[in-house]
């Protein structure tokens, strides 16, 4: 219900009407009652415009710091994983920089399988191992052990590390390619 806003003159007219209905307002109080009504229920009282809905401005929660550090972390994790997994699983034979050990373990730097555009032989070597293969005209008496126990992600990271390190510039692989080669 909306309270009507009336001027002092209108309130006076209202009071005159109420008198007519038998209102007991004493004439001595009439002026102060009109002043009171006009002051508190008069047209000069500032009112919010009708249908004004006060809404808070939309708040967008941004956390630039978190998202920035998260993307940095994931990017560096991918690179670090390949290098780290290579160091843990392969470097003992092929060397930290892929140079191999002459006569014992083949180098992976500029190796035809590691630098081939088609990664099938590279993936197969890591998943299934290599034995009795002459590489660059050299035979190796010890076999390359299979690494099928590593996850698709880990093998892809290792292969990509070999394909993009030490001067190698070969196309990279996805974990899905490892999965389908198993
Ligand atoms: C125990 C030693 C050893 C470890 C560990 C090892 N390799 Fe080998 N790798 C070899 C030997 C030996 C050969 C060559 C085998 C042959 O020609 O018969 C080889 C061959 C390869 C080849 C084939 C190269 C070609 O031209 O055919 C690739 C690729 C390769 N290794 C990658 C890896 C990766 C990746 C890892 C780690 C996940 C790894 N190796 C761990 C010893 C090892």
C-alpha cells in the first residue's frame, strides 16, 4: 500500500473532512498536526523514483595471479617432465645430451629414427625395445629394453624431448599415438 503524499493545504482539507466524520482533533492542535503531516508525508520528502531497483554492480572475480601461475606451471611441467623422465629412464645409456656411448649405446642426436617425420619406429623402439639392429652401420651387442610400463603421457613427453632437443627438430607426438601403438 502506498501512502499518499499531500501538501499542507490538502492535509488541512483532509482534516476538515475528518471533522465532518466526527474526528475529535482539537482545533488548537490542528496547525501542528498539519505541519507534522506535511513535513513527514508531504510532497517535499525525497522519494526514490518508482520501480527503481537498486542492484549491486556485477562483480567479476578475477584471479590473474592464480591463472598465470597455473598456466606457467603446466607449461613448465610438460617440458620438465620430458627432460626429467629422459634423465631417469634413458640417460644412463644414451647420455644426458643424447650422445650415447660409442660401441655400447647409440646416439640419439641426429638419429634417423628420432628425427624421422613418421614417429612409428621411434614409438615402437620405446614401447617394445630394440635388439640386433645395426644403427648407422654399427651393431650393438646389448639390447634396448622395452619401456611399455611407462604411461602414454610419460612416453610422449620423453619422445618429444628427444625429438626437440640437442639440435633435433622432428614433429612431436601425442599420448593418443602412443596408446594406439601399444
Ligand atoms: C640399458 C640401456 C638403454 C636404455 C636405458 C635405453 N636405451 Fe635406447 N637403446 C639402447 C641400445 C643398446 C640401442 C640399440 C639396440 C640395437 O640396435 O640393437 C637403443 C636404441 C634406441 C633407439 C633406436 C634408435 C634407432 O635408430 O633405431 C631409440 C629411439 C632409443 N633407444 C630410445 C631410448 C629411450 C627413449 C630410452 C628411455 C625411455 C632409452 N632408449 C633407454 C640402450 C638403451
